[in-house]
C-alpha cells in the first residue's frame, strides 16, 4: 500500500468518453479516479493526465 507522499492529485481525461475527473496518480503512473470506482463512469479505465498550460510572459 502506498502512502500519501507517493501519490499526487491531478486532473485526468478519460480516453473513451472524454470526461474530466480528479484522480490520484501514484509514482508508478497508476491512476485512481476520486469519487468513482477504479474506472471512469463509462466503465473505461484509461486516462490521460492533463497538464497546466505554461504561463505566458
């Protein structure tokens, strides 16, 4: 079991239905959506982590 220091929260997008969720991302890249089961509400378990855009100068 991992501890909270080894996980981070991030916005992720389901690769199937494109819904955006908040998830915990482990150091090994494992994504666990928060507030749902291990998968997305559509039943898919594949996610892409969303990146914050770089600030413009």
